């Protein structure tokens, strides 16, 4: 139960931090703000990505038994590939289910279709390594001490948001 709570709280907190990151980025880049499909202040794809990063890096660091820099390099490439696939799947699903396109990389250099940009993939990989070595150690203690009732409240609010989004934004 404790490990589940850690991963679920991680998902929630990084979904909120992802939303804040997108909000700040859009403030400086353009005036049109869209961060995900939900109404609330969270973008679950960030939470999903961070949980995957933690699971993959923990597994690799535990099982590879190589020098730390080589483990980090392998982790970088593997996580970059997995996050690129996640971004591609997310783009396709959002378009198919909600009939919205939140990003289109097709006009960028090094793009593969609409939802994959190798330059963005590289940024996700670098960000993942920074997350593993800088941000995660800073926030882990906080995440491990989020009270259970806060987690339940956030879970219920996010699920409600998801249900309202599905009802309001899908074309059934």
C-alpha cells in the first residue's frame, strides 16, 4: 500500500507540476493556453511520464551493475524512446477521442509525423536525467509524507474532472 501511495502521489504532484510548467511556457511563448484535456490544474501525461521514468531508472540502476555514467546513458536513451512513444500515443488518443490536436510537430526539423519531434525527444531525455538526479531527490521526502486524506481528495477531484471532461468533450 505504501509503494502504491508513493507512485500515486508522484503521479498527482507531477501532473500538477506539468500543468504549471505548461502554463509558464505558454505565458512566454504565446497567449493561447492549453495544457491537456482536463479542466483542472493538472496534465496527467506528465504524471504518467514521471512514474515511468522512476520505474525504468530504478529497474536499470538496480539490475545493470555498470558504471554510473554508462547506466545513465542507457537510461537516457531508453527513457527518451519510451517518452517519445508515450507522446505519440497521447497525441493520437487525444485526437481520436476528443477531436483536438494540442501539438503538431510536422513542420519542425527532425519531425516524424504530427506527434513526434526528435529534438523534443532529446529535450525529454535530458529533462528525465535532470529529474532523476536533481528534482526527484528534492521532492521525494515531500511526496512520501502527503497525508492519505489529501491523496483521496485529489484523486476524487481528478476523477470527477475526467468524467466531466469525457461527458463534455467527447462526441458520442
